[in-house]
């Protein structure tokens, strides 16, 4: 009976020693957090292993993440999985539908991103862009003739338009001289002409009278403008002027016609015609809803494919620029030791308990074995 008690006692002592030793070893991985000193000398095994090797641990974790976890090859395989592509497309469809059906205006969305007074700023940028483009074109083609600058089809179209231009000029002339303003202008011209002819002018006015003379001249002017010969003459003059104009350089033409002022007027009219403020003030749904099917079925899949292809092609370069290893190292380096302890224990708490229990089991087995040896030799 005494022998059995002794063996059980040695088993209990061995189990306690094994369990406590393993538990202490596990604790010493993390604690103490700081080195302890006695009489100015550091106590051995302080601080704990992980606090002591935290910097090295951070570097190793960063290297492990880059070399074994977040590798370009692994991420590329993820992008190539049909399941992931479908999930990405479903997510994109949901988010795109929200944008398509939103009642927010483009100006409101831009304001949410800190881009306030969008209409004013966009209009200013559009004006700046058009001015720069206009100046660039003038500078690029300044020494070239109109023939060298404009495409052949444009030159031909202008030439074909000249007869129509002549018709417009004569029609406008007829309308003007048949109006009360045109008649008054013609009367003034006759008065000015007769006034410079001295006695002859006075005699004509005396015999015919001013009103009678204007009534005779006005029909003749409109008759002259309606005459086909007049139109042919006008077309001929326009064609000659167009031929001469084609040999002018852009620089000569701009200086003659004051293109800088003309360009400013055209650009200002173009910007006003765009109506940036009115466009940005409309809900996005006004523009996107009519194209919803096209956007979801064609544009979105194509866009996601292009983005995926681009990421797959440039993934390795992008990851190098991100320097993930440095990021992980810096983040782990900023963790407190207590946080590292919580992280590791949250993952391995059960395993650490099993190690403690295993130590107690082995200690108990060894204690029992020692007890039987003692009994054998006693």
C-alpha cells in the first residue's frame, strides 16, 4: 500500500512539474514584456522571447506575407477564377445600378468628392482647353497655306457652296432694299450723290423730285440683284476670291481677319452652347437610364475585363511599388507586445493548452516510471 501511494505521489509530482514547466515556457514566450534587473544586472530570459525578437519577428512576418501569402501568382489565379469573376461582375452590376438610378446630379457627386462649384470650374477648364487647342493649331499651321491646311474634301465643299452663298447674298440684298430701312438708305445715297454734282444735281432734283427718283431707282436695284447675270458675276467674284484666299498662309489670314478676337468669340459661343451648368445640374439618371441595358450588358463586363487584364499584367510591378513587406513590418513593429500576445493566443490557445497537458502527461509517465524503478531497487 505504501509503495502504491509513493508511485502515485511521484506520478502527481511529475505531472505537476511537466505541466507547470510547459506552461511557464509558454508564458516566457511573451513575458515579461520588459527586461528585469537585479543589482544592475539583467535577469536571464528577460524580456520574453517575442518582446525580445519583435523587430525580427516583424521582418519575418513581412517576408512571409510577400513570399508565401500575397504573391502575384496567387492573386493572378484568383483573378482568373470564373467564380471570382462572376462575383466581381455581380458586385459591379449592383453598384452600377445604384449610380444609374440615382437622382443626384453630377455637380452633387463632384461636390461630395470636394470638387465644389463644378459648373464654374468645368466651364473655365473647357474654355482654357479650347484656347490652348486653338493657339496650338494656329501655331502649328501658321506658315502653311489654306490649301495645305484644310482637307481636299473641305476645299471642294467650300467651292460647291459658293453659288449658294451668292444666292443668299442676293436674296438678303433684295430683302434689304425692299424694306423701309433699305429704301431710306438708298434715298440718302442718292441725296449724297446729287449733292456732290452741283448744278447738275440741283437740276435733276428739280425736274424729277427726290421721291420720284427713289421710286425709279429702287425697282432697278432689286431687278439688278434678281438678274441671273448678277448671280453669275457674284459667283465668279467669290470663286476668284476663294482661289486667292487658298494661297494665303494661316498667319497672314489671322492677322488680316483678326482671328484672335474671332477665336475668342467662337470659343465663348461654343462654351455657352454646351451649357455646362445645365448639364451638371441634371440627375445622372437622365443620361444613364436610357443606356442601362447597354451599360450593364456590354460596357461593364468589358470594363471589368480590361481592368482585370491590366492588373494581371502590371500586378507584380504594382506590388513592388506598394512595398507590402515594409508595410507589414512597420505595422507589426507598431503593435504592443500585449496585442501580439492576444493575436497569437487567439490563434493557438488550444494548441498551447494541449502542450501544457502533454507536458503534464509526460511528467506523470516519467514520475511513474521513476517510482517503479525505486520500488525495483528498494
